[in-house]
C-alpha cells in the first residue's frame, strides 16, 4: 500500500503548477492561502465590534405556530389532484 504524501508535499506540488482555477481551489482546501487578520483591508475578516453591531439588528427567532406537519409519510409526498 502506497503511503499518502504529506500535506506540505501536496502544497509544494500544487505551487509548482501553473496558475489556474483548480490549482487555487485545491490550495484553499489544503489551507495554504494567506490567513486574514481581523480588521484587515477589503475583503476584511469581521472584528469583534462587527459581530456586536450585527447582534443589535439581528431578528429574534420566532416560535412556530401549529399547522401542517413536514414529516414525510411512508408512501412519500403525493400531489393533490
């Protein structure tokens, strides 16, 4: 059984390839991208103050009133004729 290449080896191999969409996607999946710091220029990562400001305007969750159930029946959903 062949040994799986390490994360660092996979990143190095991808960085050696020519730039392209799938190269960038795979590098992001491996976490090889530059990490953003809070408050960094656009596109910026949200700061703690941003989360506090957003919490003030967030809607409160509402309780669901009784009504039609969404459980799937044994026969599946059927269209009314």
